[in-house]
C-alpha cells in the first residue's frame, strides 16, 4: 500500500496538483485514514516521492557508460519530469545524493543542475542544446 500511496502522490506532483492527504487518498482510491498507517502527514509522503525520484534518477545516471552520457541522462530526467525534479530539490535538502551521482565533481553537478532547471522550465531548447554540449565538454572528467 505504501507504494500505491507514493505512486498516487507522484501522479499529483506530475500534474502540479497539491499533495494533501485527501488528494492522495482520492488518487489512490483509498480511505484517508488508511494512509496514516504508512505516513504521518503529507510532507512525509512528499519526501517519499523525492526519495523514489532520486532512486530513478540514480539508476539512469549510474547506468550510463560514461560521464557525458550520465550528464545527458540527468538533463533528460529533468526535462521529462520537470515538476518532480523541482520538488526533489525544493521539498527537502536532498542535493547531496545528486552531487554523489557525479563522484564528488560538484562543478559538474552544479552546471547540470542549473541547466536542468533551465531546460525543464524553458522553451528555448535549441539554445540550451548548444550550452549542454559546451558544459559537458568543459566540465567533463575522465572516469
């Protein structure tokens, strides 16, 4: 049931709907009272959504064969899930796991994070594609 609750909350986040206990219970088709057995409140559910999203992000980044592909996977995740990406870095201080994805290369992560934010919230993808290549080339490290 915990996975069902997190999936329902993720769907709400992806639609940019408020994550409340009632909204989650409607989305999951569960009585609101049953959610309390798994989560004390809505912020706890949102935190679980963030942890699940970081696990998904980690899988695509760590599964990449090289740093460049990992960077592109990171950016692609932010573009495909812009609201989820925004919540991941706004709901709690969870930046540390993202920095670790790039083996402590904070400059690379900061560049990717800034670019991911811009790509997720901007329609200027053509201009940002050129920036992506320059950013990855200038900050790339050898594995």
